[in-house]
C-alpha cells in the first residue's frame, strides 16, 4: 500500500481508535494553511465536488444504466428514502447539494485548511507502538485540503460503533487537542461555521447507507441502531441548514450556485 508523508507545512489532523485511550489528533508539521492561490482554491473546490457527487442518485443511476451493478442499486434505494425521513428544509437542501455541491465546497473553502486523508477507515489506520506511540495513516491517494471538521465528520461516521466516548465528548476532545497543536490559534469565527457545515458533506457521501438500513434492514434491532445514527446526524444537519439560511435563503426557484 502507498504510505505517504504530507508536506511539513501542513497539519494533518486525524484521529484513531486506540484500545483504552481517547481518539486524538495526530499532527505532522506545525501549522494550518489559511488560503491558497485562486487556481489552487478552484482546484480544491472541484475535487471536493467530485467527492461529494460520487454516490449521488443521478451519478449512480447514470452508471447503472451503462453497466448494471448491485451496489449502485442499493445506493439509489437508500436515497429514495430521503424525503420520507428528513425534515423538509434538510431534504430540500440535501437534494440541491446532491445535484451540485459546489456551494458547500465554496463555503467550506472560506475557512483555514489542513491536509486531509479523505478515506479514513479501519484498513487505513494503525498505531505504531514504542517509546512514543503514534498514529499511522495508509493509502493517501485521495488526499486533499479542507477544514479539519471535514475529516472529523468522516471519522465520526466511520467509527460510530467504536468510539470510547459519546460523539460530543470526542468533538470536545478533538478541539482541545487542535488548540494545543496550533498554539491556541483556534477561535469560533472559523471553528463553529466549519464544524456546522462539515456534516453536510458527510451526508452527501454516506447518508444513503443509513437510510437503506432504516427502511430495508431485516431486523428491528439494526433498524433501531441506524435510526439512532440518523437522529444524531440529522440534528447536526439542522444546524448546517440554519447556517446556510444565514448566508442566503435557499429556494427551489433559485439556481443552487446562487445559494451561498
């Protein structure tokens, strides 16, 4: 597998579940980057847009029409449940962003960036033991730049059943470590907005799976598990929608590119 070390000028903020220990940020380098050149900014927005639309209903239907695939069928079945499960405001916003997530990408791009892995899962995280134990991240082929909350949202989703603490406690722990590693240069003017917006991106990538389990899982126990998962994320989507409304009112009559 490819093992890559990001440039030293960028802080890598990821977390790993360690037996008997709290998840913690792992940093390579000394600082976060605030902004890039206009060309780099546009490139990152395009990369994030591709990431967020890779499993959209339209994309999956288009690919399935070319070559039938059971997985793509499952994704579409999951998205078909969205309007029935989400609050109207949330469903409308998610529907817009599933078609074109560029407004979300542009909004996230306003805030300080860090190098992110973008494919955090159990197969890509390890712990190097020794005098100074540290986290090892494998397979950086999807690496990019984004606010730290984007990676944190992915982590909370992927490791939901393995967290040693409630999610809110993990978020508080993450912020505490972030403040420490950035020498206190964390404030709510950028921390809170990117924290509120990041769950939207995670929803665009993976909400279909929760919806599929809620509607079609064979056992009530598992359906209940995913209803709880959906309830937690839906609460955070409400805050994201509220943040979006503060920027500009989203209406079906307006083009989504005008919406932030």
